[in-house]
């Protein structure tokens, strides 16, 4: 009975209406800001990857780069490997195009979230910066915003236990058991212990770990994916043509699955939104810790997270699957190979057993950094509700939940977390729309600095 209710609520909240609201909010913000997020993407990438982002300013706890890596740690997860494969099986190769198109308005959404989080952040009793949608709602929208902020923080805490902790530990356990035969309970305990060792150090410890691991894991996975594309380079032109054709074809699915154009659009948009988390507001929690005096600059830096996540990592995953020719492969039972197994099959078909091993290692790294990022973001939401004195309670509960989740059946956890994610999106999107004028003014005021940087 409970499971049926969770499924119904999940399907309702993540139906076409919510997806349209997410994309529509991003499109409105793009227009409201006169396309500045798109026009200044080059500046944003230089700001995120340049030396300036690694220099700590006066206000904040960590460098802007470390703040971005903390956000990416929570964002780039197993969904970039598993979710893309699922979208291609369910929606056909054309889903990859719609995934990218859904990410474009997401750039504006992510920018607004990070900008406003820095604008309304404040120091807590421990001297650390605290911010995010809950502070923006409370301080930017008055009394109704206080209620919205409390609700947002509650849903963020619940979601962090599910998607941020238990689900990621479960992915690590599954990958290590399949590749190396490691018992899942052992994996759960080790994962929880390592995560606790990092998160007990607070934001600076999480940021240091994220800044060290995220670039390495991304380079490892992208290098392997590019090697797959090079190995099947003769199929690349035909694969790209197939992807583009299927994006607008009335029968778009591959491998014997009967697909429609609407199905392709739905799966592509859904995966694009879920992957980069634009609209959930979680990236703003990480952005608030950045040592910067400019909300707009950190907004641009934070915006690149959506670009790296969807336009880079998801794209190379999708191309590797499509061009390797494994999409539509059936398993021994006659069912289409899906999820992580499909991505592993694509890499293994070109790189041999080492390819499958690389994907498994990537899943472990992606999932572990997601645990760190999710723990930090959930902790800040918990702190908003209960203060800094009880933060240790949250940390212990989080790692215990992760240890349990490594060996658990998680459909109920996934469903409940998806519901919480949707309930985070709704007040956050309303807040972004109501404060869109402030976002636009901040970006306009910062535009002379962008022009100056272009000339240097």
C-alpha cells in the first residue's frame, strides 16, 4: 500500500507539468537576463578553470573552485553513467539531443541559484558561511518565504539521506561486488567510515577532498570515454546522424523498442533535468561557501556545473553507447541491456575487460564524491532547521544510513527521495521567478567586469 502511494506520488510530481516548469523557469530567466548566461559562457568557463577561482578572497570559507567542485561532487554521480543509458534505451538515441537542449535553460537556473545564495548568505555561530535557497526565501521573500524556506530545508534533509547517501552507497557496493566480489556489507561499513572521516572536518575538509578527487575522476572517465569514441571513430559520423534523426523522428527508439517522439522528448528532458539538478537549488548551498565578494561571479562559476555535467559528461557517455553499437543489445533473458550494464558493455566492446573495470571504478568514485557533496548540502539544510549544535547528530545519522543503504533494496528510498526532490524544486523555482529582477540587476551591474576580462 505504501509502495503504491509512493509510486503514484512520484509519477505525479515528476510528470510533464514539473518538467515543463523546470524548463520554463530556465527559459524565462534566460529571457529576463537578456541571454547573459549563454552570452557569457566563455567567461564563466575561464573564471571557473582559471587561476582566479583558486585564490581565496576575504569573505567565505573555501576558494570559488573548491566550492564548484563540492557542488559537482554532489551533481556528477552515477546518473551520468546509469541515467544516460536508461534514457537511451527508453527514449532512443534522440533522447541525447533533448537532454542537451534541456540543459541550456538550466544554465540560467543554476546561475540564479548560485548568485542569490551568495547574495543572501550569512555566517553561522562557528564562523562558517551558510546559504542556499532556504536563506534566500526567508530573507528575500518576507514572512511567506520563511515558511517556504523551512519546507525546502526539511525536504533537502530527507533527500540527502536517500539520493545523497543510501543510493550512492548502494551503487558503490553493487559495482565492487560485481567487479571484485567484495561483500556489500563490508563495502557499506568502509564507505561510511571514509565518508565520516571527511565530513567530520566540515566544509573545508569536504571541499579539499572534492577539489582533489572530482577533477581526477572526471578526467579518468572522460579519457576512457574518448578512447571508446576513438576506437569506434568510423561509426561516429553515422552515430551522430542517427542521434539527430531520432531526435525528431516519430519512431525514435532503438533496439526493437517502440518509441514515439514524445517519449524521446520526455526521457531526454527528464534525464537532462535530473542529471544537473538545475532547479533543485542544492548547488546554491555549496556556492554560498565560496570566498568571493561578487555574487554574480560565483553565479557564473556555479553555472558551469550544469555545463560540465550534462553537456560534457552525459554527452560523451551517450555518444560512446550509440557509436559502439551496443544500444539494443539483449541479455540472456531477452531483455534489453540497460543502466550501468549497458555503459560497461559499450566500454568493454572497445577497450576490452579494462573498459568495464574503468566504468566500475568511475561509478565508485562518482558515488563516493556524491556522498560527500550530498552530506554537506544536507548538513547545511539541517543546520538551518536545528542550529549548529546538533550537526554532529546529522553527520552520524547520515553515515549510518549510507552503511545500511549499501545492502538494502532501495526502490522505496528512491521513490521517497524523488518526491522530496520535486518538493524542493517547487518552492525554489517560485523563489527564482519572484527574485528574477534582482538576478537580472546583479548580472547587468557585473557586465562591465565581464567585458574588462574579455579584453585581458
